[in-house]
């Protein structure tokens, strides 16, 4: 069946234009423009007719082009790690907060085959009015260079640059709370799984080290390299279990890493928390899964996102960029408990 004369664009599967609408409606393109802009100059019947034809053709206004012509894209560019569940929660919060302030969000994922620098360059090409970087490890000097052109906000990575704004949870305090909880349960050998250059990692390790020293546990403390993934947590636990004595508790960099620890512990015949207590960080949706029920330090993704958007759209002036630190709290679930008492009649007991 041949296409309808009212369907000129669909006949070639191309994008429907304002000219197509004018042709199909039997009016001028200028009149169609008046209708779409809601400007005076078109009668009510004509307006309804043009809008009906546009809907039939599937016409959509190019809002991005219109805003760019006005000199403001109203777009917030967001770079995030595709493999991090907590970043997914942050992205959801950013969409909600941006919509409330009349902005839209453009996403650029960081993946195994696309690094953060490429993701940021893509957002700059999209002519976003501000950048919001979730985590991230771009050099501060590079961020300051970008900030000369448009606002840049770092989320979960604490910065002190006068040019780049940031909002992060108090990672140091969170790690202190984790150690105090485990020490209060009676644990003496508390390991920390670090994640290299991951956002917040230095402060979490520093808080852990301060807390184990304050509890008089520094001589038995262990720092084990890992990363922010389940596989990293599982591999790190294997190395910890090869130690003699092995730790009775683990503070992992994040919930994903902690999930890997729990899974590997169960795979090797250990019970959580009877044989090994595990603490994560984020209180992500993953931590709340029934089979994990993970004790963790809570971050508030909605508040982090809302604060980031507010910083991104704030008027630019000569004042230094703002740096906001949000509180955290310990959420105790079933992955932590007192260490198992050594049974002298069971040589396998730890």
C-alpha cells in the first residue's frame, strides 16, 4: 500500500520536519511555527488542525536545537560508571532533581572500552551547560581547565579546588563507624579492602586506620588491595584466608566488593557472620538483597544528586566553588556479629 499524501516523511523514514507538517496541513511554515510557539496569530480551529496533523505525522520539536539557538542548552552532562549499581541510583536522583529545576540530563557511560576522558569529551561536544561527574579520577588540573568554560561538579569524590564544586559523603567518618561497630562486637583482626584510586578510597582507608589504632588493634590490622567489584572482593578474601591467623572481620570499599567477599566466604564453607563479619559501604539496593542482608554505611543518593544539581545550576561568580560533605550512618544487618569463640577441640575453628 502506498503512503498517504499526508505522510511525506514516513514515506522515506526520515525525521518529520515543520515543513512536512505545513505541507500536510495545507498552511504556511510560518503559521506552523506560530502554533508550535504558542504565539498570537493563529485562530483556535487552525491551531487545533495543525497540532492534530503534527500528532498524526509523529512530529517532535527539536528542543535541543531551539535552546542552543537561545544560547542555553539546559542540559546537564553526567559521566558515570556503567558497572556501579550505586551510580545507577545517583543517576535516577539526578533526573528527578534536574527536572525539578527545568533541566534535562545527558548520560555518558564509562565502560571497559570507554574511559572517563572520552565520556567527558562526548558531553562537551553535546554542549551541556554543566558537567556532573560521578566518582571519577580525572586529574584535578584537567577539571579546573574544563571549569573555565562551564561549571563542573564532582559527586562522591571530595575536592578542595576553588574552581570545581564537589559533594561527597563523609567517607572518613563512615569507616570509623564500621570499625567501632566491629570492635564493639569483639573483633580483633579487622581487614580493610581498598580500591586504589576509587573516589573516597583514601578517606575510607584513613578512617579505618585511625579507628583500629584508637581501639588498640593496629598490630593485627590488615590492608588488602582489591577493587570496587565483586570479583575483586572474592579474590581479596582468598588472599586473606591464606594468612595465619586470618581476619575475623572485613570492611570492604563498597557494597559490590563486600558482596564478593560474602559470596566467596560461602563458597569456601565459611558462615557469615559466624565465621566472618563483613561491612560494605553505600547501602545500595544490592546491600538490601535478602541473601546478602549486608551491614553497610549509608549514603543518600537522592540528597547527593539534589545537591549536585543545585551546585551545577548555581550562578557563576567570583566566589570559590562550594564543597559539601554529607553525613553517613551505619546500617546494621545480618552480615556482622560477634566472632566465633575458639573451640580447642576443633582444630579448624578460627
